[in-house]
C-alpha cells in the first residue's frame, strides 16, 4: 500500500512539470515567463501570450540579425514560426514597452524574466 502511494505521488510530481514542444512566452506587466521545448530544432514555433494591460511590440534576433517582428495586442496570443540554422540562441527583444531581452534556451525548464530596471 505504501509503495502504491509513493508511486502515485511521484507520478503527480512528474506531471506537474510543464512540458511543451514549442516555446511559450507569457508577458505580464512586471515579468515574463518562458516555457521551452526539450529538443533543439532548426524550425520551431513561439507562442507570444500578452497578458499585460498594454500592447506589445517585439522582435526576434540571432547574433544581432532580425529574424521576425511581432505585434501582440493586450489579451491576445500570436504564433510565430522561427527558422534558426545557427547554433546561437534566438533572443526575444521587447521593443515597446521596453523589457529585458529574453534568450530562448532549448531544454531549460520554465524560467522567469524580471522587468527591466
């Protein structure tokens, strides 16, 4: 019985870790949260969820080169497809309102980016 309960509790802990096949960037008024996929691919999707009270304009760059530009209204989610054949990580750079740049890192668990100071 104890073994069954331990196994049940462990299965809940494993399921509690967020897993995704795409990047999910959640923008809040004072922070951003990023969920990343485990496996690196050259072509991947990014969901940008704007949960803040203002519209968000941002761009995706690699080594200073612009890849995509995105504009997301407050309360809306936009999907962006990214192609990155380099080994460098893609960076999401919020332009308006200004926020911390966010490096999209494959295989990293959910991580939070504080507001720019």
